[in-house]
C-alpha cells in the first residue's frame, strides 16, 4: 500500500462520507497519465543532475529523492486551470525551489542559469538582492487542455514557514477583488518540510485562522515534503506526535500519506486533495514520504549523523528509474523512448546554458545605491466638509430596530455634540472620518488586530453589537452605492501570522489602506520575524513595495513594563534607504492626514505608527473639524502656545504624549521654552526642524526630550541626525529616564516620580 488516509478525526459527517466514497474501493475512478508523469519526473531529475554537473558544490537545495513533488504540483495546478480558477499562489522554502521555478512556474532557464553564473545587470539591481533560492517569480501555468492559470511563487527568507501567512494574505486580497465574493477562485498552495511543519508555531497559527471570517481563503492545499530529516535532526527529535502532520488534525483537515516513490499514487492524492478543497473549501494535507539524497545543502555530509539512512539512500534507485522500470514492464513505454525524452530535455537545458554564457555581460561594477530621498513633498489630503458630514452622519445611523448599548449611545451623543456644536473631533472620530472618506473615494480599507473592532481602549466601535440580540452592524461598511469595501476584523490571538497575513494582503492590493493593530505595542515583538525579514527588507531584497500600516499603542503611563513600549528604538534601528516610515502623531488631524497620505501618495512604504493610549481622550489631542478639510500631514509641529518667539531661550524637541507633559510643566513654571513636536521620525525631517529653530533667534539651547529610558526611545537615532546643530552654536542636550533593561516601572508611584524628575531635567538651568 502506498496511500494512507486519516479522516476519522473530521467531525463533519458529510466530509467523512465524501472521503469514504472517494477512497474506499474507488481506485478505478483514477486514470493515471503515465507519460505525463514520466515527463515531469524526467524534467525534475534532469534539472537537478544538470545543475549538479555544471555547478559542482554550489548550494541549490536540490529535490533529489522527492522528485514526485513536481508531478503533484503539476496535477494540482492542472486541475485548478481546468476548473477555471483565477490564479494560484505558492509558498515554499528552499528545498526544490529552483526545480519548481523552472518546471512549474516557468521561470526562464536562461535567467535562472544567469543567477548561477553570477551575471548582474547593474541597471536592474535595486538594493542588496538575495540568493537565488529565495527569489520568487510569476508566470502562466498551461494545463494539458490549453487552459491558462496565473501562478505566483512568493519570495521568502530562510526563516522556515514565515511565507505561509504572507501567501494566505496575498490570496485573500486577490479573492476580495474578484466577484462574486466568496468564490475562493485563487488557490493557496503551501509546500512544507516535515520538521518545519511540526516545529514552527506559525504553521499552527495559520491553521487556526484558516476558517475564521477575516482570514478564510477557501482552503489551502499543504504539501509536506517529508524526507524524514530536518538538516541533521531525526524525526524522534523533531516532533512528539506520530506523524509530522498531526498538527493539522486541530482543524479537522484530512491528511493523505503517500509514498513518494509511487508517483501515480502521488498524483491520485493530489487530485483528491484538490477535489476536497473545491468541495468543502477547507484545508487539506498531503504528506509525501520520501528522502533527501544529499545533505541539507550540496556541500554538507549527512553521514556524520545518519550513516545508516544514507547508506540505504546511496543504494536506492531514483524515483524516475523505479517508475520507468514499472512502465517498461507494463509495456507503456520502451527504455529507448524514455531515454530519448530525457535526452531532449537535457538538450534543452544545455541550449539554455549555452545561450546564457554566449550573452554574458562583461563584469561591471554595480553602482552604489542612490542616496535616500528623505521627506517627500506634501500631498493634499484634506476632505470637503460635505463629505465629512456624510461620513459622520453614517456613523450615527443604524438599521431600524437596532438597539445601541445605552452607555455607548451616551458616548455617541457626546461625540455628536463635539462635532456639530464645538466643531472638534477626537482621535477615534478623526480615524473614522479618514476611513470613511477613503472608502467614498474608492479606496478599500482593511483593519485587523486583536480586539480592534471595539478597540483595546474602547475607543473605536467600528462594529456595533445590538444590545438586545447581538446583531452586528458596521456603519462604515454601509456608506452607500459606489463606496469601496470597509473591512474590520478581530484577529485570532496572534501577532506573527496575523501581521504576516496583513503584509501579504497589502502586497496584493496596493490600492487599499491595510492596517494591523497591536493590542498593545509591547506585543509587536511576537511578529519580529515578519518585521525583520519582510517589512523593512523586502524592497531591498526582492524589489517588493508594500504599504502596510502598523498601529502600535505606545507611551509611558504607569501601566508596567508590558503595557508601555512598542520598542520605538528597534524600528528606528532598522531604518535605512527610505525603507519604512515611522510616525508619532499627537493630534487627531495629524492622524487623519497621515492615514490618508498613505493611500493618496504614489509611493508605497510601510508605515509604523506609535499610536496613543491616554491621548485618545485628551482634550489636547482633539482637532478642529476645519483642520481636516485642508492641508496634509506635517512632519514637525511648532509650539502653538508661544506668543513671543524672541523671548524663547530653549527649544525642546520631542515626540508623543510627553509633549503635553512638557507644555503643562512649561506653563506651570512660566519657562521661556518652546515645545516642538517631531511627528515623523523617519524619514527624518531635518530641514523642517531647522526651519522651526530659525523662528527662535535667541534660543541656543536645544534639548531632545523622551519619556523612554535613555537606552531606548529615539534619542540615539536622533542624535546622529541633529549633532550638526552644535556646529551652528547650539548647545544640544537630552533628557530621558535612566537606562533600564525593562521599558517601564511596574509601580505607578515610581512612574510619577520618574516623570517629575524628567520634567526637572527638561527645565533645569544650564
């Protein structure tokens, strides 16, 4: 037997019966296409042998021992094309990636060989680039019927399984742009290793989100290339379960175990997996049990740790040879015909290599990267008052019979009085007006995160829940005919997969405002891999642009070390080559314009926002409605309370809520100090700061103030960018909490004492 099926853990009886009907006694329903399978195995094996011969010792993470993965992928994609799907997105690690690029995605062999040859087009290089087995590609897969299927293989780093949520988010974004909604006509296909599937927690996170409303993609087909080893790690060390795929049982996914040395069984399983996905729109797993002929890479010797396994592998004939012997015995093909087919493919490879070498570019020095552009010109992000009124009216309109929570109704009455009578908006209202105006202009808006429909601090209420029957209603999703989509989803309790999903979504829908919100900014480091490998580096490595917004509540407010810091300093350390934007807005209008700028500007860069907590309800953070009707986001805000600029002797530069603390203290002390807010920290607005300083001719004392400890916050980043002030006669200093291994104290009493000391530092005589 070469196929085993696990399905009794599935709780849905219809799915169980379907599996029984498809598997038990119905082998005759499957008609293999032996010559197609042989051709695919020929291509897979010949490709690896060719590279091994021409590029001896070069890392390529070959597919030898698992060549049946190519017929499996071919069968799935052939079925997808014949079923008129709109596309497929594949995510996989490095094992067999080059083979898939060449034999499935259709990447040019000349291009691929050029990467092995080290050819560099200096005019095409942007950023640092990446190794060839991390690069993605897109193409058109042609089924044997002639049907075409757009296919994309996602770029990814060496961090195993990180690409999984990226692929799922990409697919969801593509599906959301296709009518009818819910057709699930883009197929996600993830290729895993056995050790990674069992060991990497992001796999479990992706499975957990697979059937939730905000993340459903209509079923992912998982192919596990189970070569029974992870680098040097044997299965008994890699997982505690009987099978590496047992984690998939948590979501009731059927699991097909299949012998990789039986390619016909592999293709049968592939077709069953696709049929299950199309029937039930749920995840399904193929566990292809195989082996890895060489070490983890071609320069590694696996016999140090698995001598008996590799002795057996050395004596084993390849999948293609075993299958060819079977076909010859059946009379399906002769050895001569098979060798001729193989020789034709080898000739194709050699011809492509000859072409590549014949057109090799002369060695050319790659020019240095262009200088950063820095702060971009402003774009007008104001919105006509009539449009704002329309959105605000929708925010206060509910379906007939809908009962708003009594406490919330009072809050909404206060919001209306603030907007209509006082002509002001608070933070949450400005946010809703930004969302609504974008939706009316045709730009979709998607917001996801833990508790984000209500908001961690009960400020948003983007989805209302009927007080009597729990019916849900999203006002901004009901702005009328012609409006774009507005989606807001509470995520599962995850940072890693949840952020990765939104990154993939923003990648596939650059016209949308896509946001991921942390419950508290402190928890963002649960997604550090997505930040380090994708958010800040994907443009440099793969030329990918992305406009994802991270909303990270941040601020020292006496709530302890785990509810105070989004680790601003870490994001600033990652800033280079205009790769991201880091902002710390302090007013509702600034936040409004910043969100709209993210979509209205042609440039797509990730935006990291240090979002407020207490300032959500502070009067100082409110803005006049008129401030939303004109202008743009300002990188630097001058002190509006200074009357006589000639009297100012010290300028305090700062970001965030501490500005309000400093302004209050300045008023108390009557100090001749201006408090200037740096609302964008990267790209750093050096020229705008200089313009503001020039308005204070008698202020030669400049102090950077931050509420974070000295070894955190923005100071060390800022210092390197404003030190030149000293050459112009300024005395530059800083004030911060004392350095600390923890972001904040757990004592409110100590917090207040530290804040008082911080204000003393800020206003002390020099």
